[in-house]
C-alpha cells in the first residue's frame, strides 16, 4: 500500500514516533483501534532517537539547513474542506533543538598503523549488522525503514527474556552471549577489543577518520535517561510483553564528584559496609537513615515538621555527617538542595526500592541505546494492525466549527483521512498556539572519549555520575558513561552523555564540568601523561522540555492530544503516566497495554498452527509504504521455546522471593515487591 493511497478512515492518527506517542499507538492498536502512525522524519523515535555516528552527522546537517521539515505541503488541502469546517495548519519545522555546536579534537590524519588496525578489524569473520537489520541502525536518516518490527532480533537469542529476570546479570558468560556471533548484533568483535581500561601510556590515538569508518558501532542518544528497575517503564515492558524486542545491561556503579575526585557511592547494604569512604559510625548512620526512608510514611513524626522546609534542612537535623549528606542529596535522592522534604524522601525511597531487583544498582540501560524503546512499541503497534509511514506527515487538522472537535486530517499528499482522535508530538503544534506557554530548556552534551573517567581493573563499567554545582548558581550535571559492551560506541572508546537544566547555551553550561573532568587536547604534548580521559569529539545542544504545560495550555480541540518531548529527569515515569492518561481518554474502560501473546501461541486464521520456521512476512526496505495489519507476520514462530517463559510471570515471581538465590541479598532490608495491577 502506497503512502499516497491510505485508507480514508482511522480511529486514531498519531503524528510523531517519540516514546509517548509510540506507547499510545501500541496501546490503542492492542485493544483493536485502527491506528495510523506517521512521522515527517526518516527515522523512528523523534527526539528520543539513537543514531549511528554517520547518521548523527546527517542529522546535524539537516538541522543546519533549517530544521527537519515535512514534505512540501499539499497545495490543494483547502479544497478538501466541507461546509462548516475550518483548517488548523500544523508547524512544518521542528524547533525543539537549538544551539548546536560540534567540536572535533581527534587527529584529522589517521596514523598508518591505525589504518592497518582498522582494516584488520573490518576483515574479521564475525558478522557486523547490515544497515537496517536492527532497530538502532535503522535510525540513520540515510537508510530508513518503514516498519520497525521486522528489524527486531529474533527471540531466544539472548534477548530481554533473560535480562529482565532477576538473575540475568549473574548468568555465566552473559557478556559473551550478548556479543556472540549467534546473536548477530553489530559490534560483536569482543575478542578484538583492547583492554577495558588501559593506563594512560597504553591508550592509542584514535583519529577522526577511524571514528567515521567505525561509525556503525556507535548508537548515540539524543536524550540521556536510564530505566529504574521498579520504574513504570520496566513494569510496562514486562506487562505488555514488549520486553522481548530489547536487551538491557545493568548500570554497574554510581559515582559522585567530590573534593576534586570521583568517588563510588555506597547505596546497597554490601556497598555501605564495603565502603572505604565511610567510617564504621557513618556506615551505621547511613543504614539507619536508608532503612527509615524505605517506609518513611509509617513514621510521619520524623518529617512532618519539615513539610514546608527543604530536604537539605531535614538532612542536617538528622545529625548526618557531611559525607552522608552529600551521597544522599546528590547521588541517591538526586534532587536539588531546595527540594521539599516530602519529595526528597519519595525520591530516596524510589531509588532504594529499585535496588536488588536485577543488580546492585537501581538502573538498567537498553543495549543499542534508548532509541530502541520507542521502536519496540512501534513493533507492537504494527503487529496488531497499525499502519506506519515515515517521511510522511499531516499538514492540517479539519475542525468542525460547531463542536470544535477534530474530525479529520489532511496529509502531505493532499489526502483527507477521518479520525476520532488525533495524537501529536509537541513539536508539531503551531507557534500561534504556543503563545503564553512557558517551556524549560535542557542542556545536553555528547562526548566520545578514549578511556573511562574512573578506570577499573576488572571490567568495563557502565557508570552514572553526578557532579554538584562547581560554582554558586550553577546546576548539578548528570553524566552517563557508556562502555562498548552497551553497543553504543566502538571498542577502545567511551560514550559520555551530560545533562543539566539550561541557563544559557549547552556549551556554556557544560564546559566547566567538561574541562574539570576531561582534557580536550589529546594531541598536545604531555596529554598522554594526563590521567583525565581525552575528548575525541563533542556535540552540545539545547533541547526544549515541554512537560511543564498541560495539554489544555495549547487551546486545541478536546480530541487532540499533545505529547511533550523528553524531560530533564533521569527516569521515564512522566511519559508513561501521560501515555496511559491519553489512552484512557481515547478508549475509556479498556486495559492499558495488556500482554501480547507469545509467538508460539499465535494461530493464524485459515492457515492452521504454525510450525517452526521463518516469520510470515518481512517488511519492504526503503519504501515510503505504509505496512498494514500483516504485522502479525513479524512475530517469529521459531524463537520461543520453553526457556522463553513469559517475562512478567518470571519477574514477579523472582521479585517476591526475597531470599531466593541471594537476589535480594545486596538490597536494603524490607524491600517490598513491586505493585501489581491486581
């Protein structure tokens, strides 16, 4: 079916493929709604996308040319209006990202020896994914794919079915499994990877030419977030069975910057009593306070006098040492000092309840980057009949003058499509509808570095780092350092994401932290003796945080639902809550994202039970086609065996076995099981 010949009527039309929009589309499709999901971009996930390095360069070029606009607006849309109707024209340019600045510090001229190494690496027999074989790679604007579910890795090959079980990270040989040739994942030449954390004298120069040549090994996120182990997104992935489409790694350590150096934050029982930064008295203090925070609601006498005062004031009255106050405020609660006490206690409790579910830290990160998550929900939508079109958009809404509701849309091909509800990304809201709507800004930095901020002798580390304000008036900067085992950067490099609330341009906001923790001149004499990692390449930009206004702030019809882009928080709970809220407005009374059946349970009408074999259908590549309800074919029938038991059952069972196989041994005492829908 061609994009210029879509059906003329849908229940829901969704414009934009960000996380919130994709969840809404999947949830609506799952309960039988007819869904059309379109995006003017040539890649999935919008401002939540992950790019290969070359794809990111193409994206930067598009932004320099005036932003990402939809196809040329149809000239005959006015002729599609009937009596009693009016048109609401949508914005054709995305202005949510500004102040783009790129810096390259790596040598522009490759060394001869380096060239030989790159050639040898490319000639290794281990397979490297072709462009578009995996969702993360399909993000490149130069090679889009129209239907996301076909590029999902097959189940049964080290997917989330294993990693979203509590004992996944302890499984023997897990690192090798993730990068084994059987999985067919990009960047799986682990045997060729250099030492995880070489000494400064051992670090080899990496040229810009090598980064470009190995560009497909990078998956660079536009937004930097993590998944709380007991957060709403992980619960939704398990409940809906969408977790089968992705893999995750545990964040292995939490660090903080204090007194000019990085320190590991003790947050679990084992960390606290094994910490060398705390005295024995401090360890007891910290454990006592953390135990209180787990069920602070049951002890209101401890904090009610501070409901109108800051969390920082509350900590000081608890006779905690400066060490403990620093760890609690910046790395466990992760809130500004002026935050109200109740919110600080909630944040601390949220952190603690996620400990021990999958690892010794509360966080997970999706392999291949955060852009995988929206694509997972797009796959689910397509499986249940959703139609997808990239490089396609809606140019205007058709409003009924009498009721004020949106009754249809007109796409960029001039086709009129009737719909009951319309969901759109905030970036499509026309400027005249934004007047008086105040939005915040986020400052983002992306660095490619040559080594870790805090080298470890044992293994590569996936680290979350907080840097408190370095000077009065500055903001706390959150840093996520990703190693190559996350499949987000090439071996021998690290991918570093920096995020903070914006007060100016991203470069101005983040430069003091970057200059303190990194050296930006790897080619200079003496740089090899610097213990700090060298920045090879850097990108800075500001992103609009539009989560502050409510949907009614835009003065749009009641059946038009606006989805803001990413916010500045570490988690994703705001997006999940909004998606569920919009879903219930569209289909009141329906269950939000009920579990999808496992592939082996699907029987196709008129075909009979499916034996083992390839999927029924594969999506066409590189066409502007809308793939209709045959999405069921992309649920593979050969992959699901006895070992791929439903994630939700295993996860809930494991989460309630507080003493089984030591899964909760590292967690703080009395960690409750996650709430269930029942």
